[in-house]
């Protein structure tokens, strides 16, 4: 199977974002398409964030581009 990568529609004009592969188990830097990809259970990560189980510093308004 060929891996296909996608970037969020809201970040099309912003090169400083990440891309997800078609199976949602890898993420990579959109500026470095040939570089390494982070492997993980991304749907589980999203569920944990939504449930408040992941602590992170508040984002500034400048960080909302992606």
C-alpha cells in the first residue's frame, strides 16, 4: 500500500505544520517530507487530549496557524 500524506485544509498556506498519513499512525514535519516520521496511535492521542488527560502549556494566538 502506498502511503499518502495529508495536511489540514486550514494550514494549506502555512509550511510550519505536520502531516498525517492515510492510516493515522504516522505524523511528519511538512517542511521535511523525506525526513523521519513519528509513529504512534494518533487517534488515541486525540482522545486523551479531548478528555483532558494530556497536560500542555496554553497556546499563544501565534501558534494557531495549523
